[in-house]
C-alpha cells in the first residue's frame, strides 16, 4: 500500500523545483522518491543533484586531459586561465 507524504512549501520553491526536476527529466514526486530510496541505501543524505554548466564540463575535461599527461599551457597561459576561472567564480576545490 502506498502512503502519501504532504509537504508545504511556498509557491516559488515549488515552481522552481518543478522546473529544475523537469530539466533533469523528472517530475517532483519521482525526484522525492529517488531521494528517499537513496537516503535509505546510504543511511543518510545520499547525493546532490545539479545540472553541470558548460564551464564545469570544460574544467573537468581540462583536468582529465592534464591528468592523462597532456601538457597544453605555458606558465603564462596557465595563470591567465586560472585568473579567468577565478573571475568567473570557479571553485577548484569542488571540481
């Protein structure tokens, strides 16, 4: 037998969540069920779901290329790229 969970949230949060989950190919009910199942499997908060931005993808790709041994920057280019990323708000600790 299925049980119903009711949660009260403000209209803006609900609309924003619906749009986010829709962009991930989910409806809000499915996203909540996924969270509950994963929470039980992890015995805690299991994950963070978010869309990757192109910038995140490009940074991860560059890191993977560098870790595979590819060298593609001079010191000056490397510093300029880091300065640009920092100006855009990139946090390398989370990449």
